[in-house]
C-alpha cells in the first residue's frame, strides 16, 4: 500500500511538473516555428536519409538521441513536428528532474513534499525554454539526466531503462565522459562500505560505455577537424586566460542567479567586484561546510562531485567552442536577454539541490525542528520560482514582434509546402525560412 501511494504521488507530481514546463513554452506552441538546428540539420537529415541519419555526427560527436526524436516526431506528424519535438524533449527533462521525488533520493530531504518543490523550482531555471526548444541542445538535458541518475543512493540497482539512457546519452552527448568524477566516487564508496558486488559491476559497465564513447568521439572530432589544431599546452594557456570569466560564471550560478535573479545583471556590471564577492562567498561556504563537518556525509561529497562535473562541462564548452567563451553567457552577464540563453542552465539544477541540502544540514546542526526546516526549504524553492517567474513566457523564437510574423515564417505553412514537395516528387530541393531570423532549412527529396 505504501509503495502504491508513493507511485501515485510520483505520477501526479510528474504530470504537474510537465504541465509547468509546457506552460513556459506556450508562446512557442502558439507561434509554431522550427528553431536553429531543428530546421537546419535534424529535419532535413530525417527527410533525406531516414534511419541512416541516426549514425551521422555533428559538432564532432554522434547525435543519436536528437535524430531519433526527430524521426519519431516526423513520423507522428509533419504539420506539428515542432510541437512533437517540444513535448518529447520536455518529457525527458521532466523525467530527469522528477527523479529526485523518488525514494532513491531521500538523502536530499526525507520529506517528499520538499523534494517536489525542489523539482518544481527546476522548471524555472534560466535557459530551459531554449534548451527544450532545440534538438541540438538535447545533449544538455541528457547530461543532466545521467548526472541525476548517478546521484541516487549508493545501493541503487540500475534497470534496463537506465542502461538504455546511459548508452543513448553516450552517443548523443559529447560531455558524457564528464560524469567520471561521480562514477569513480560511487565506486570508491561502494568498495569502502563493502556493498554488494553487483553495484561495482554495474558501475564498471558504465565505465566501459564511457571508454568506448571517448574512442569513438575522438575519432569523429579529429575527422571533423574539431580538435585537430589544439594540444595540451594551447588548451592550458587558453583556460588560464579564461579563468576570471570562469570564476564569474561559477559565481553567477552558485550565488547570484539563485538568490538575486535578474539583479545578477546589475552586479555583473562591476566585473572585478562580482568576481571578488563570488570567490569570497565560495570560501565562506567551504569554511562553513568544514566547521560543521558536512564532509562526513558521503552524499554531500557526491553532490560536490556532481558540481565538479557541471563545472567541467563549462570548461569543455569554452574549449571546443571558443566563440561561446567570448559571449556574456559564459562570463559577464550584462543584459537581461542573456538570462534566457541555453548556457544559463549549466550547473543550475545541481546548484539548487546543493543549497537545499546545505541549508538543511546547517539547520540540523543548529538543532532546528524538522517541520521548521521543511517549511524553510519549501519557502526557499518558492523564492527561486519568484526570482525567475518573469521569464515564464518567451517571445517567439524569431525574436520579432508577433504582428510581423508573416505566414511564410510559421511552420504549418512551410510544412504543407514540404508535404506537397514529397508527395509530388518535385522540386528536388526546397529552401524555407527558419528561426532565428536569418536561418533557413533546405529539404531534399528522400534518397532511395
């Protein structure tokens, strides 16, 4: 009966989270368009190459999961292809954040209602609308998903679905290997506390998947000339130059965005000051963690390992995409529009969980009552939502006033043109507008 009640609570919570995520995308549903690589890459490959497109690489690594979603959406409905991809990607993100509601994550907080409100706050993270609005960003969602999965109890037994997710992520997210710190720490704890050998074996299987991924992606990256011109010395000097912006990026996500919201923009105008404050707060957090002996808790260290993996994702991104390092998104946030960009999601899900665990442990050390702590943590989640609620609805992905969105920019009109082209067998190719402004998609007849 208890298991049945718990499952019922989980499914209701999952549905509520999914609805909130879809509401954030409501304007995209109303003004139906294809966005960036969805139109420029995935749909054209789907139409032209069919299932062969699954093993095609992009940006130096395979895109198995995005291409599978594209194929599924295309075969469900061409007219509503963008909505189908949106719902599927939103479903995956909902599954990722809803994991913490389950009993395997009771170490975050024993109160399931508190964990629900934490998950709810994760639907309001800056950057999620763009992340869920572009299949090329699905790798970020999958990386969050596998990170969360590795944050379960140390005695967790992975299911067949888990291994499918690990494999799909490995061949869809170039950053998959960054879970290594979490993986090695879990293996260490399992060995230290002499848990069942099956737990060691299942993590070694994930490690083997990772090694296979590294070999394949290295070959793809070198053949696509993604990393050919870089060596260890070049990367080291490059990251040393990026260090101030890295410290600011971490400070923004660790302290400013969770607690200040849009006011982060005002603080970031003072570049050196915002870095100094962030570094100071980081040292203060470390000192409190040490003095209160939070490091004794293996799960607290597991959370730190998850944060390390997320920080490494930032460093990996600026290494392989130098253009990203020169933008405000991974550095100095000075415009409100920069809080809507996909890079803002880096670290944020783990950060929000970190502060919930940190506050919980701190108040427990001060002998506060459990009920009082739970109320404070729920209020903290509501505060996070309040600081981000104004980004609930985005403008259409063209970034222009709605009244200027002519019919030729909207997907149903273009989808009908594609349908006619495929049905009639001509023309051979068709070029149509796609969001953001200036992007186009070129559809070719299917290969036989």
